[in-house]
């Protein structure tokens, strides 16, 4: 059986230089398109029945 190779320990990572993929994180929420559609549907609902403003 062969022996395992001895590698140098990995260098510590720079905590300031983060991956650009990590910038995509954050709180989840509705997209701008979903918010526009929701507003448009609310306006149409109000136009159909103006007395239902509650």
C-alpha cells in the first residue's frame, strides 16, 4: 500500500476579500415584477368595485 502524501497546511483565507457570489444573499422578498402586478391587480379590483375599500 502507498503512503499518503504530506501537503502543507492551507493558507488562512482573507476574510475581507469575499466571493462576489456571496453578495447575492440577503432577505427574501417579492420581486419588483410581482409587486407591480400586485398593485395593478389591486387597482383593477378597486375599479370593478369601488365600494369594497376596506
